[in-house]
């Protein structure tokens, strides 16, 4: 569904605050002019906006937009903006965010499968060659099943 990103259109935030007006578009980002006396320009991913009557509604709060990189002229990168909003950039999670190592991360560094992956590997054959995980099997009839699942088995 395409939305109308016409310049000058008012944008409201998810918490019903006036964010600013559309000042333009570039790549996957919409430029938003904010402020009354001291105007600044920020960018927001176009996927975070949707039509709401005569206005556009953002799916994030004003504080998140204000914390985004300021846009000054044409020297900015949409990828940096997307990374700020969590939809661009590297998708790497630090397993030791506090710098404290644990057995799982040490094992991974040494090439040893962590215990959850070992357990999955011991559950049996998989349905597809090369797929890791337990095999899916048909449910066996149980005469004591209160749902009557075994009623059709004679």
C-alpha cells in the first residue's frame, strides 16, 4: 500500500505529539522538518509511516526521532538512519554484553556446539536431508486420550 509522502504533510508520533512536516524523501527514508523557531531535519524510515486521515502517523515516539542523526544538507546516509531505528546495519548480537564469558560462548569460539544444539542433534533423523532438528512423526493413537483421538482406530 502506497502512502502519500507529499511535502508539507503533518506527521504525528505514536504518542500523539506533532513531530513535524515532510520535507522530502530519499531512498527508504522520509525527511522530517521539526521544531518551530530552531528547525532541524531528521529522517525516519518510510515503513514507519502510515496514512491517518489528512496526516501521517509514525510508529515511534518523538524522543526516538529526536535521538536520530540530524540531517544537514545532502551529505547523509539512509543506512545510518535505518541502523538507528534497528532495521539496517549489522545483525550481530553480542553474546557477552557485559564482557563476562560463559561456557556457551567459549565453546562456540572453540568450535564446540552449545548444549541446545547438541540436544537437537540427538533427537533423531530429520525429514529433509541436511536439515537439523527433530523429525516430525505422526501421533500414535492412545486409547486413554480424552479428546477421542483414538476413537477412529479399531
